[in-house]
């Protein structure tokens, strides 16, 4: 057991720190960009209540941008929040990072309280456009108002069906210099991570799961302060819902900083579950080491492999036992079919791995999605599909490349998950789109598969038709209209879309 090991501190960390700091200081000057027709119109610091009055305090715990809710029109969901006493509560959603802002009030059906946390059941109006929304809750007490908001926390859709797609992406590694060996110019400023986001937005899946190592945390003192904030900002570029689970790089204990404290602040709990209609997803923290065993000094960390403690195993069993889903998915960073004793200076193995595999088999988990190793792998074991996806932006291994994986569910079955057989995910930098002007755009598809791309145009109010595309939605403002267009692009080709 790890508790018997003595942690030996090596005195070379000062040299490593001085060497590694210069790259990140250069990269930190870069800022995320939005598409040509957009500007960032909604900014919020996580876990800070946005007061519009002079007293009171309220904080939304769920949903949030890292654990959003996907809800049908006229459907309901629950907002969990903490607050001082209040007389009245109201809630609304507003379009996320869009040039035309719709604000839609949610009907509050009832509020319950358990152990200091309030649970407000709200209903989405029938006429709400399909879109990704920010969530705001407002409390009133003695005629004074306070509010709290979460960006990209609510996604409204016409229907949650048995046919849907989602993207698996992993190992973002914001702040990681190892991508330099792949392409130095695409590594600086996290361009590779941003390019994956741009391409995934084009594909417009129903949602995205990211299985750990969102930041690096292994170079210089106090880097989590910078990397978590930058990662949070970059994730706001996604135009579809995103669900996150942590990896080892997200949770090191370095220079007095615990990475998981930053995770809790920016993203929320380390493990949780969610449902997409009749489909269940269990998000596991596979870097569940005791705090002292997560210790590191710059590049030198002592354990970076898997570990799932007994308490979390009990939670996982309860979560799997209590649901009656058509398909069960598990999300985690370290694939449990592989031991990770080589990912420890002391050769500590993947604690809890056998117990986790037993639960996966006992409760018929259909697919397990993982990362960590920076290459693609597909393994079927005991009728469970184990999917490992390559890194989005760090150093690659074996025959891998930067990329992400599109998973297609059809008629309640996992229909496809490989870009190329027998295991490969979609390589990034094969999809591009450019706006020639406000009403003309071109999509280039260099992939060996047909795609449907989704674009947005911002134009003066008027009646428009789309050449080479299908208009899905029009949202009108005072003098402008935002038009959502879908376009089919065959493999290794390009299409120009014109609105007139």
C-alpha cells in the first residue's frame, strides 16, 4: 500500500522550475478568440455571486458549464443553490456568448431544502429556441435583490431521442509544453486545443465529454492559478454542452497548491453522474489518491497513475445500481483494464482497479471512455467496450495524432466510434471554415468521411435563403438576425454557403 511508502524529496526542483517557466510566460499572453461574427458578451468569474442589490448571497451549485443540463422544451429540471433567507426566487436563461441575447424566464414549480441546499424545480417554455444558455437565479429579500449566474449551464433541445451523437475529447493539457515536438506554433497560445473546439463546434454534436488532464500543473510554482483560469476561459468557446472529469495533471499538490481545490472552484465535484434522456453517464475521479500521495515538485511527481478509493467505489456501485438506463457509460481518465504501476516512482499499482472492473461487469456498463496514454485504443472485455482517445494538444505516443472521437448512437445502440478502423479517432486540422464576408462562408473538409457542418451568420434583419445549406433557426434582435445553417460537405471537398 502507498501508505507504507516514504516520499523522498529531491533537491533538483529549483533548476527544473527556472528552466520551465519561460515557455508558459510567453503562452499566457495569448487570449482565446471567438468566430468572426461574435464577441464575448457574457463574462463571469466562477463561484462568485453577481450582486445586483446591496445585500444577500446566492450561489448556483448545479447546473453549471462543466455539468450542464440538457432539457426538452416544456421540460423541467432542478436548480441546486445555496442562499441566505429569501422572500422570492426567480430564474431565467440567456443565450450564451451570442451577439443577439434572448432572455427567457423559467417558471418555478416548487422549492425544497435539504441540509442547507435549496432545490428549485423549473420549467422551460415551449417557445424557447434550441440553444445553449447561461443560467441566472435571483433572490429577493426585504425588497433587495441578489443574483448568481452560471455560463453555458442549460441546453434546450426539441427532443432527446434514441439517436444522438457526442464527442469524446481528452488530455487538453493547457500549459503543457510537450506539444512543442508536434508543432511549436500550434502549441503556443493553446492553438491546438482551440482548433479542436472550432472543429467540434462545426460538427455540432449533442454534447461533449472530456476525460481529464485539462491542465498541466507540472512545471513551475503556482501554475494552477494561471492554468485553471485559462482553461476555463478556453472551454467557454464550446457552443455545445460539455461534461468534465479530472485526470492526474488536474490534481497534483505542488508548492502549496492542491489542483483539486481549483477543480472544485472552477468545475465543481470530482465525481458525479448525469442522464441524457434514457442514457446514463457515471463520471469517476480515477486520480483519487490521498492528498500526500499526489505530491510533486515541478516535473517530479510521485504517482500519476490510477487510484479509486473505497468511498468512491461505494458511490459508483450505488449510482450504477440505482439507474435503469438503456445504455450505461463510464467516464474516467485512467482506463481500468490496464494497471498503472509504471506511472509511479514507487511502482504503486492502480488501487481499486479490480473492484472497478467488477462493478463494470456486474452492472453491465456498455462503454468506458478514458484518456491518459495519448493514443487511441479499442478493447472489448466481458462485453464492455473500452474506448481510449488520443490527446487533443499534448505530446503523442505510438501511431497517434492530435484529435477527438465522434460517437454515434442509433436506435439505442452504439453504432460507430471509429474514424478509421480498427481504433482511430478524428485527426484535428482537417476541418476548416472561413467567412469571406457576413453572408458568405466556405467549409473545407479534408477528412475521409462526409460531414454536416453548422455555421452561424449575423446579418441585418430581412428574409434570407441559403445556397448550399439549410436554415435551421433564425433569432431576431432589434436590427439584426442570427441565422443558423447546416451544410452537407462530402469527404475531401469544400462547399461555399451564401445567404441572400
